[in-house]
C-alpha cells in the first residue's frame, strides 16, 4: 500500500479511512451534545455564568470530548474482531 492507494478516492483504503473519520466525527458530535445537555440538567446555574465561564466551559467540553472519542476509537480498532 502506498500513498497513491490511500489518497485515491476510489481506493478501498481511502473509503475505509473516510468511513472511520466520519464515525469519529459523529461520536465527537454526539459526546459534545450529550455533555452539554447533561451539564444543563445537572447545573441549572450554567445559564448565569460570566462570558469567560461560557467560553471556558465550551472549550473544555469540546477538548475533552474529542480526546475521549479518539481513545474510544482506538480501543475499538485495537480489539475489533475481523469478520
């Protein structure tokens, strides 16, 4: 396998990489959405933060959910049983 195979949109390697990337993005989006929803239900005072608080909370949720999704994806790939 070389870079031409990986970067060719018709290649199965490219298709597989794009599918994995889409799964990762979907997982990140879901985690971020769920974290925000959970935060607002557990901490109703979230709606009374200073501007800096909203920014820090948003940045923390996004960065931690991205890290979590990458770790979860790595575990799935590492222990996946081939069909």
